[in-house]
C-alpha cells in the first residue's frame, strides 16, 4: 500500500497555535519535506520531534517530486510543511501535490494557521466574498498595473507584503485607490501584532510617524464593495424586495416589486439573488 502525503499547517508566529493533530502527524510520518530544513528544525526541536527531513523549496521542487513519489510508492508517509502557515498558499508544494494526485495516491490536509484567514477574521471587513492575490510583483510598474486590475474585482481583496516593499505598496495604493478602506494586518500572532486601518494615505501617515510599523510581515486587505449605482435601486426598493422575498418565491417577489416600484426586473433580480444567497 502506498503512503500518504500530509499537508501540515504550522504556526505563523505563536508556536502554541500548532494543533494536536498536526503534532501527531509529524510524530508518525517517515519523512518531513520542509521549505527550509534549518528553520523547521527549530519548530521540531520545540515539539520534541526527531524525524528525517528533506528540503523542498521553489528552486529544487521539480527535482524533489520524483524522489518523494518513490518514497510514497514504497509505503512511506510524508508530511509537507512550509516555513509558516499552510503549505501551497504562496508557498511551495503545488507540483508535488499535483503529481501525487495524478499518481493515484492520497493527499490529506491537516489544517491550522493561515495568515490570510487570521487577518480576514479580525480586520472588520466583509468576508462573504474575498479574492486572494498573494505577493504582487517586485517591479513597481508591474505592481501598479496589477493594483489597477484588481480594483475591477468586487469584494474584499487580500494581498501579502514584506517589510521591504510595504511602504511603496501603500504609496501606489494612494495613487490607484485613494478612497478605499484598507486594513494592514502586521505580524499576526506575534508580539508586535497590530491592525492599521483607514485610507491608504492614513496608513502612510502612520508609517511616517512610526517607521517601526513598516517592519515585519503584512496582510493587506482592501474593501472593494459593489457600487450601488449599478442597479439604481433605493434603500426603500431593497427593503420592499426583502419583505416580499420573505413571503414569496424569488420570481414572484421580483415581479411584484417591479410592479409596485416601477424598477426594472433585471436590476431587482440581481439584488434578489444576492439577498437570498446570504440567508
């Protein structure tokens, strides 16, 4: 019987965020594939775990895949971990997971810490619809173009950034989206955890007042809601539609609301779909 590839989430800062199940899996597997073996060795030492480790990072992943597939075929279980958080989320592992699945072998997730979900849960921004873009380009011109492009996507937009580029990123956001509400989540679960909120210029002013705020790892969230003017409906129209939806089918509610308000059925239908999806 072939082995199992476990995708194990590790803490993003606070080592106490390691789950019991993750510890058990790391204790029982035959091999641990780590993004940086020296970095991960500190975590394993903290947990009292001694296991064979093999490096798997963006520069050697294609060469490691076949080696790890052979281990799985021979019945060995493997745990994949990254430096912090959930593997494959802006971290190595995608070619390996794809290859293991294509080979008909089992891949099992061991969920845990994720900076993206941690930031979304505490930032005070809508979470019913969000899009994740990871790290944008290191090149100023490419990053600027990407920022312009993602403003066309509705919902909460989520980016990652490092201390080396966070100031420049926010500067470009002042240019591209000066009126958007932004939250910068800094050093999540660590000693200097902080949530900075406001418009992009407000964030820059905070950085200027305290340069230490630009140090660390960041999740940047942008509130980019649907423009109400797209439907032309008033609050009274939407309230009427909500009342009708509570008693009638969607189609009947839309038809009756259109008759009573004089609004277009297509506009009402789109809003009705959004309202019913939230219930």
